[in-house]
């Protein structure tokens, strides 16, 4: 499998993993995944999980491609940036999720996507 195919499978795999977490938490376990948005709340639906994880994966891949072209140690630089972004992304669910169960599931979802992206894109 060539590098592009591996990276595509990593991005798609991150989305599939995020959807699996959503499916186990929401429909199967009955957890209500909602976040505070302004004055109201918004339910986390599978479409938003899919789009967000794909956007993050493609952005990570794009950054890695730029670094591979211009940096002397692209994988190391990219991994540090990706881990920092993953850590910062946890501020979202920690600050806006409604309820402990939603917070736990959304943090887990962020970590799963981060792990698949970092491990999948950083490897050669």
C-alpha cells in the first residue's frame, strides 16, 4: 500500500472510529450528546461527527504534506503540532458538553480521532 492510500485510510479510519464511539454512546447506551452553543444547546449528530473528523484528518494530512516539502524533520514537527492540537481540542467538550456522560464521551471521541490521525499519518 502506498503512502497516499495509507493516509487516506487513516483519515477515513479516524472518522469511522469517531462514528463508532458516537453509535455506542448515543443509540446503544442512550447517552444524550449535547453541547452548549451560545444561549442554547445543540445535539451532536453523526453527520457533524463525520464532517468534523474528516476536516481534522484532511487538515492534518495537508499540514504534513507541507512540512514534508519544506521542513528538515517533518514527522517530528507534525507529531508535536498534532498532539498539541489534540490536547487543545479537549477544551471544547470540557467547557461546553452538557452533563458528565456527554463530557466523557466527547473527550473519548476527540482522543480516538487524535490517536488514529497521529498514529496513522505520522508513520511512514
